[in-house]
C-alpha cells in the first residue's frame, strides 16, 4: 500500500505562476531555474526530473539594470553564409519578449537530456493571459 502512495507522489505535477513584471532578468531567471530543478523540494535528486511546470507571465515588462537595454546583444545564425543576425535587448523585447527569458533560463539549466526535458516545462507569455488556468497554478512572488 505504501508503494502505491509513493508512485502517486512521483507522478504528481506541480504548477507555479510567476509574474515577471518589474523583475530583474537575471535574478528572476536564477530563481526559476532553481525551482525547475527541484532544489526547493525536500527530495531533491540532481538526475531526476521533479515534474514542476512554471508559467511566466508579463515577459514584456522584464527589466535589466544599467545600459544593458541598449548594449546587450542577442546573436543568431541560420547556418548559411552571411546570415548572422545581431539584435539588442530593446529591439528583441519589442519583437519577441519571450525569447529573452527563454535564452536566460536555458543557459542556467544542465546541458544534457535532463536540461532539455526541464526546458519544455516552462511556459512564457508576453502578457497576463495564459491557457493554464485549469492546472490551478500556485502563485510565487519574487521579492528581489
């Protein structure tokens, strides 16, 4: 009977909601990566997926300190000759604000199969509307 209770707890998914409005990019990203890895859980194991899903809303309202808004560069390349694209934070935030947070969090996750699984458990939306209300996410406030 105890074995069935343990297996139910391992398959249980937890959903958290984080509001990125007026949050600093790096500080929020480290907090999200720590929660996603399961380091806040009692039964933390580095090689096991903790089944935690995180929803981040208001991605367009994230802030960076200093002159990073104009100096931070995001580089992408399609692989074809002459296709290097360089974009600063302000332009990318105007165009695709979710990519900034994705790029930041992905760099803080492990570079292996587990990291790719964990990255799929993040849902980022540029405004307050999201389709995950049925999962009843628990709101986390980051006071940094």
